[in-house]
C-alpha cells in the first residue's frame, strides 16, 4: 500500500529543513529549493481556497431576488476602505493679493 505523509512545513525545525533539503538534492533539486517550494505550494493552495470561498459566496447571490444581498456583500467587502475624493472634484483656488494701482 502507498502511504502519503502530510508534513506541515511551518512546524519543521531547522535541522529537519536542512535534512529535507539534503534529501532533495539527490533528486536534482538545488540546495534549499525543496522546503521553499513546499511553502510556496501551501501559500498557493490557501490562495485558491480563499478565491473559491469568495466565488461561492458570490454565487449564492446570483438570481433575480438577490440585488439586496449583492449590495450587502459589496458593502461588506468595501467596509474598511478609505474612499478618496473623485479626481474631478473641485479644488480650492489659490488666494491672490488684492490688485493695487
């Protein structure tokens, strides 16, 4: 039987990281690449999971009667942002000294 062993890369100590990287060099990987690639894979998997969750949440609000839900979702997403004034907004004009004759 084939057994897959899951390793949490963030839980490894420095000796274990060094040992894994040494083992990977026998398979043609550069020094230090193996654990770095494992961390990168983990980050990508988390990003994909987050994107899927967002997509599923958006899909819940599709349909005819869900305009209010979509608006609430959009407001929730934009809640923490600071909104800058529009670029076309009128600015104060500079002050000038009165004209003297």
